[in-house]
C-alpha cells in the first residue's frame, strides 16, 4: 500500500500544493492526510466536481502552478462541462491532475450505481481526450506514475487523469467532526416512521439515509411501499421527489443529506417555488460526507433554513434535540404546507447496516405500480 505522508511529500516535490474536490471512499485516507496537513487556504472540499475544477482553474490562473482535483468517477458527469469548455486545450488550456476514485472498475465488486460508470470511465476520459494513468498500489511505481502524469499535464497544458481502482492508501486518523448534536439519523427515522400513515411517497437521497430507511421499513413489515431509494445521482433526489409531487395528490416526503443538497443547492429554488403544499423536505445535516469517509462539508457553516425560506418554502424548521423533534412530529408534521425541516444530527451509523436487496429497475416497477393503483 501507499503511505499518504510520502505520497503527499512526493506531490509537493512535483510542485503540487493545492487540493480541491469531492471526497470518495477509495481516496479517504489520502484526503484525511490533506485535511490534517495541507495549508487550510490550499485545500477546499467543494459542493460538486465542476466547482472544484473551476476553483483549480482560478488557482492556476493566479499562480501558474498545477492543482490537484479529486473526485469519485461518478462525479465525471458534473465535471464534463468545465473539462470541455474551460480547461480543454481548445479553450483556456489549463493543466491539472484529476485524481479519480474508480468505483465499479472491472473485476471489483461494487454497488449497482457504480457498475455503469465503472465500465465507461476510461472511455469517457478518452472521448474527452484526457490522458489516463492508473495508479499502482505499490508505492514506488505509484510515485513514478504521478511524476509522469505531472510532466504530461505541464507539457500538454491540459488536465490529466489518474485513476485509483482500489483502497490503496494506508490508514490515517480520521479528522474530528463536530458532533455536539445528540440526535442520530436512525433514531429520528424510527420516530418519523411511527408517525407516518404508510401511504406517503418517501424519496431518499443516496448514502446511508436510504439504507437506514429501508432497514427500518423492513423491520416494520414494509409499511411504506411507496418509496424511491436514490442510490446514485447524488444531489438530485429532491428533483425526483418534486417530479413525483407535481403529478401526485398525496404527501411526498424527501429525505435529504447536507452533502447531497450542497452538491446541487440550486435545486432548492425550483422545488421551493413549484412543489405543492403536500411536499415535505427533510434535511439530515451531520456536517460531513459520512458514506465515503466522514470528510467535512459546510453543512454547519450555512443557514439552510434561510435559503429554503428565500426559495419559497412556506414552513421552515431547524431541529437540534429531542424536545424540538417531538414538537415538530406532533404539531409540525401534520401541517398541510410545503415544509423544509433541517434536523442536525451527529455522524455515525450501526456497523451492521444492511443494503437494500434486489435490482433498482424492480424497485422502480413496484413504485410505479403503487403510484398508479
């Protein structure tokens, strides 16, 4: 495996000291090292991958130096626009290293949402005419690959991709995330489920929120069969929920996460303006990207409620403890108004948290059947 400390020093020796991107589990230990040791002004976790590329471009324009942008390969979808219209040699010709966690790589077991992107990652980069290197899990060859990638980016004055196909970085201590909030997501979901009738449509964002909802729902005998578990498409589940609600007379409940909402924060504008009064948007805010390693977000640094209110949500709540949760479940949940409910929680989930079984296309068929009965 590769020592994050020595890898970081090697990057510095290659002239790279600016890091930005969206965390991925395959890169988590290297990113822990960035958080712990990089100058704070030279490391920014962004809302989405396009933001990171633009940020890196601005850094290069000022310094002339080579930045490093990290992401999961699913984030290439967000990144394609600036990679073709900002950094490409036919545009502003801005060099950078793209370090990409290669989820769903051939021969590796992974979740359904990673299979397609895993199989086409190299092809997408080739279509974009971005040189591709695959990082060796052995330290010395890995350093040599980085040296070649850096030289290629500087010579061609364009982005160069380095794919990381496995968990190849040695363990590093995880940075401490503020956990002053006592509520846990699972406990809140359990209490919420007891208050719902079972006829609501529940849409879950990607990550552990959907897994916990599915687990608790199965334990309750699958009372809530009108559910959509958005296991991929990070940050877009609330528009799936909006699309359902615009053509549905019953209640639609969106279960969101701070990292997902920050990725496409602009979705609040349309949802706030167009969602019907039966729409409830619940945000579980734990201040981190928990599913990929717990790297911090800006979730505790901004006021989601003020943004939601400005976007048109009629009722806005911020819940931080049991008393406030019970008050909302008793008096707020029944309100027939478009609601935005931020629930601040501590990070963490049970070690044996299960994953939904079956195929996503079968989940879709079941939901459509229930919605049209």
